[in-house]
C-alpha cells in the first residue's frame, strides 16, 4: 500500500493551498428536500417514531429515511419504494471489526437498504494505519454490492492532515460519499470541513454534511461549501425556513 501512502502525502501537500471562502446560496424548498436524508438514530426510537419519520419523508419528498440497521426492514415496507432507505453501519463509533461492518452492511442491503453510511476505524486513521482503514472501507463497499456507500469520517476528532487522509482513502476504496459526522461526537458539520472534503475528493464524489444542522441557513451554508447531501433529524424545520 505504498502507493496509497504516496497519494495521501501528495494530497496533504496539495491541500495546504486550500483556502476557504464562505459564500451564500439560495435553494428552494423542493430542491433542498431532495438532498436530505431524514434521520432518526436515537437508541430509544420506537416504531411509532420511525413511522412518523417515514411519513414525513414521503410528505416532503426527502431523499431518504436514515435509520439504524435494525429498522431497515420496517422502513423498507413503510415507504414502499417511494423513498430511499439509508442504513448506518457500526454506528456511532466505528469501533468494530471489518467483518462485523461488512455483515451489517450486507444484511441491511438484503433487507432493503439503498445506501450505507459507515463509520470508519477512527483510531486506525489516527495511528496512520492507512491500509487498515482502506481495507475496512473496502470490505463494506464490497458487502454493499453496488449500493451507495458513504464514509463517516467524524471530522471533529481529526486534524487537517487526518481529514485529508480519510477523504483520499475513502475515494481509493471505492466509496461514493464522504460524510462529516455521526452527530454523536463532540462536534458536527462545519462548512470549512465540507469545503476541504470537496476540495480533496473532487466533483465526482459526494459530500454529505451531517451533525448539528438545524435550520435552512445551516443547510444552505453546507451546500454552498460543497455538500450535495444533508443528514438531519430536523428536516421539516429546515425546509420550513426555505423561501
């Protein structure tokens, strides 16, 4: 994996030239709704609460319903093909083996998940065990069998260099998106991080901003920075603020 290390080192050097210039964007209610993964990941979520999230997704045309893998069959049946189904994997810490992650991803896909949001091995990344991080992501990509895989890198826990490395590894491993946060760590989505992630992965890969996005202004700021998907539990409030 010397080639991977070389790519990371080169990208870190290139990213030193990254400059963040905040901008504003105006986006319609329908456009914004089509970019939102409507999310309920609380450990105490009940079936009635899951049903409510599904019904809201159908009413407001959110892109998908994002839930813990346990709820995937229930959501799949509830939305009946009228919304995408997203399952998190190894949520919220990512601190399980690649085998466990791949089994969870495979099970979720078998039971109706269209997309997988996996949490990386954060400790391995911080130890610069890049091959281990690559193999971990690759295992989930393969288990997802062509379904969209988003890699949650948990930006609040990473240095500038680690954020760049996580994006490079995710891209090399065949993931389709990089995602800022679980929403369960010490910080959530930051527009500067979103812009850096977009800078590193380019235009062909997706960037999902998630964690602490509570208003239309929050979401618009992330989209202006380069996000093309938003993860939120307050989705109805968010689009309610759109003009």
